[in-house]
């Protein structure tokens, strides 16, 4: 299920036909349940995961810019800035002015917040792209907030409050963990949803097991598994975990590489 495409279709329909986001997600949820037997919980979790990727992407841009300004402020304070001739600036007044200039820029960014110019460029299928040639849509942070709120509202109308427990909630993995998964060859990329796992299913189950412990996802002694199955478009991970824990006693091949991701 391409949840990225579902999100961008909803955005496009809202923009061209003024269809309310809540109405759109309710309609698609009903169609997929009727025609493809997609459960409401799976559908809304998938949508929230997809829009969460966009949100994380934009927030990372904001945090990166703040960090860059902090770096320049530190460089001026420590006298590690060169002038146009490549010579270190030693004049204290000039260094102090540099600190003030970058501090003012940083405060302006903070004042404007995420609702200003931060955005993500998307392809026809809703994938995040960097190339202008692949760009079809632009989502700003405010667009994503509206989409996220609409998904949550539509979800509440289909799933009784009592069943919307931790087991039914979405998971958004930390950016650094997603990056490590890609760099170490565990997933195809960090953009397309659902994520594509490139190793064995038993190793994915081990990853889910470890993630539950390291990311504090467990509800008592119960592991959070269903959202991971939605994230990776698989099933039966609980059985795989039970297999090596209670039957064979053998961790899957590659388990030490998974452990190293959480060090």
C-alpha cells in the first residue's frame, strides 16, 4: 500500500476540488476496507506514518539551520573565523559583531518557527525528492499539520476510543536510527512507505524486539508489534520472535549488527 500516494492524492483533491481532508480519509478508508480488506487501524496507522515522515523531514531542516547558526556563533566566540583573505579575524569588536549578527539571525528563525518557509518537495507518488525535475508538489509544515489533524479526526470516527491504545498507535523511528538502517543495508531507503526490509524476516523480528526494549515501546511485558508490521508491510513478526525466544533459542543471523545500531 503506497500511503505516500494516498496522502498526496488527498492534498491534491483538497487543493483542486476543495474536498475536506477528513471526508477524504474517511472515504478512502471505507473503499480500501470494502475492496482490499484493509483494516481501519492499519490504514490510519499507515497514513500517520507517511505524514510523519514529511513532518520529520521538515523539522530536521529547521533543526539543521539552528545548529548551523549555533556553530557560527561558537566560531566567532572562539575566534575561529577567517576573513575574505583567508586570515583569522582577531579584532575583538569584529568578532563580537559577528556573534551578534548570527544570534539575531538565529532568533529570527526561532521567531518565524516552522510555519514559515520550511517545506518538502514531493514526486507524483508522494515520495520526498531533492531534484527539481522530479518535483510535482510542495508541502509546507502547515499543510502537514492540517493533514495529520484530519487523519487523527477521521481515525477517531472509525476506531472506538477504547481500542485506540498503544498497540494501535503509530511509530515514528528516530531519524538517526533510520539513517543507520539504510547505511548498513537493512532497508532500501528512508523515504518510501512502507519501508522495504532487505534482510531476513526473522532478523526484522529481532530488530522489532530490540527496538521495543531500547525505545521503551513495550506496554508492560507486551511488545508493540502491529505498527512495525504496518511500517514494513509484513505479518507474523510475533511468531518469529516466539520462535527464537521460546523454541530454538537461536538468535537470527546478523543479530549482532542489529545490536550495534542501538549502542
